[in-house]
C-alpha cells in the first residue's frame, strides 16, 4: 500500500506575485506533489488554504499518512479548528513535514509550544546546507552538502525545543548559520522541519532538495494504525487497577466520573 502524502499550501504568492507564478505556475504544492508521485510507494495529493475547510476535512486527514505544510503570509488566516484537527492527527500518528516559513504556522507553533522565532534576510545569497547526520534516512542519496546559489537567510537563534535529531545545518554567504533540518516526535507522530524553500527561488526544482522531501515522507510514515484515543485521560477506578489495592483518603471524583472538562 502506498504512503498517502498530502501537500498543503496557502497558495497565495503564486496567485499574486509574477516571479513566484513563473517558477511555480500550478503552485508550490503541485510541484512537490508531482515529485513525490513519481515514487512507486508514494501517492501524493494537494490541498490549499482557499478551499473549504482549507482542503483538510476530518475524513481527508484521517486518510493521510504524511502531511507536508508550506505557509508564509497567511498563517493568521488558518482556522483554529483546522489547527486542532491537524495537531490531533499528528498525536495519533500522522507524519508532519513543515517547510520553510511554515516554522511560524499555527500547527507547528502549537506542537512546539515555543515562539519558533528566528532571524531572516532576503538577499538571494548563497547557502551551503550541511548534512551533519550522515547515517540518517533523510539524507540518503545526497552528498555531504547541498549548494543553493540563491536562498533566503534564516539565522540563529531559532526558538524551538531541543530536537530529537539535527539533520542539517546551513551556512549562508552573509555569515549566519541555522539548524535547517530538525526532527521531533509528538504523541505517535513524527515531525521534520526543513528550512529551504523560499518561493522566489527554484529551490523545489533542485534534485537534492527533492530527494530530501522523498526521504522525509518515508521517514515520517507510521504504518501502525492511528492511536485514536491518544488525547483521552480516563479515570481508572481502584477496582480496575492491574494489582489489587485498597483506596485511601478522599476523592474529588465520583465512581466513573472523568474529572476533566
């Protein structure tokens, strides 16, 4: 069975900026989905912000193994109910790949619990993306580094939690460095943040960047059935404990009462 990948994009700049439209006439989401769909084990579809429910109704998320998220200008326009829906699916086991300026997206900030702020500069400078974890599945098939002739600089400090793994570190022509590839796990879901992807440069047409995205989808895929009650907090009465116990002291809760609102 193929990995069901869903590429989400706010789809704003491609409709309002000639430079971006020329690079990605059908949208960044269509370019990425096209790359992923060339793989025999990946089935990729797309969704965008202007669609009903942002293209992310519950049934569609339930049928998604890995969600890729690209956003930049329209973070505030993402409905909080959809954010809750996405983060719950990550907790249940859906993989999430957050791209470029998606570091400021509502789902990523919710899952990280930090400001996710950084320093930036749009000067079209050269970037060298070092693969610092050479044994990691996400970097297989690429060399020691990826050279991008033009990129938007993101610089440290990057206010995110300490990651499980640092996969890439970027050096920029202006001298800054940045942790450009980080992995996390929230609940049963794997998360990969990957920095390259500024919309005014043909970054998603770079074969090495495409290889990273393909590898990341495979890495983030969880073949186990969704952990549907991951957010439940059930009360386990004393008579249901694995070992026999005698209750002591008082209790705030009646038998069978959840206690959480």
